[in-house]
């Protein structure tokens, strides 16, 4: 089953939020999903432990360079999708995880520092392709995008990615309070209280469109794909 690795060598790029939204949306659509939490901050594991049971979703903590092969083999046998949340720093695990992936998703905020962290991943992907013949499909998702304002920095990042012919998702992850609150409250966008969380309906729609784009790029089990298309 497909393995999607989330990578940016700069912390704070919205990487774990991107993992959480995709994992919970895929599970909500009927897919069996396993997340391998290799980020030493363990935000995914903390969120999962604080949540009520989420059908079809599991999180494996303390994934290391030495254990990732075993964890991936076990997760692929039991899941429709396996998501890997890497450290937000340069790490030997980066190249190994990329080599084991069916798709690499690079979350980037609209700022130069985030773009540089994403560029490190893109350069490694290019190196693996040119030197080793290892061509791993990859995309960028823009994160923490202001729904009302397009900044000069964001335009510069988009221009840089276009120059490199990098595939960028049409759906950015919009800055929403629900995406911050979910780490404190636990659960998913579909279990949160719309009367207490502002613009929850817009957050749900944004997450749904984002997940649908990835499913089109990386097809998984047909039952989950059919449910997602019917929503």
C-alpha cells in the first residue's frame, strides 16, 4: 500500500498539521491509515493519545532509522495508506524514508526560510534521481496560507517553485483556528463542536479538498476512494 512521506528540514512548516489532516480525512473516508511518527517532538503521537478512538487510524511512535523498515512492512500489511512524519531538521532518516516512499509531500509556508527547508528536500530528490536513478514522485503543499491576503513572500515562493517545475497542490492548507485547536482538543475536524470553533465548516471543506487532491495523485484502496468521491 502507498507510503507518503512528509518532509521539510525546517521546523514549524506546518508539516505535522498536513499529516494530521490527511490521516484523519482518509480514515473518515473509509481508508485504513497508519502514521509513523518519526518526529522527535511527537506531536502526532500526543494528539492521538489525547483523542478518543478514531476508526481505521493508528499512530506508531518512536520510529527511527533502524526501525523504519520493520514498521513500514507491518503498517503496509495492515493499511491502505502509510504516512511518515519526519523530523523538521536534516537527518539521515530523510534519504532512507524518501527511498522507501511512493510519494513525498513537502509542506512549505510562504516565507523564505520555509522555502529553503523545502529546497533541501527537493535537492535531495533531484540528486537521487540523477545519481541513483531513483525517481520518487513528489509535490508541495502550501501551508498556513491566509485566506484573505496574498503576501509578497508567498508570491515569491510560488514563483520559485514554478521555475523549478515543481508540482504544487491546487489546494493550500488555509490558516484556520480549528487546525490549531485540534492538537489541544484531540479528535478530528468531524468530532469538533462547530458552535465552539470558528469557521469549522470551512476548515472541513479545505481539509477534504486537500485530501482529495492527494488521493488523485496517490490512489489507495478503492473502497475509501469511492467514499471520498461520493462525499
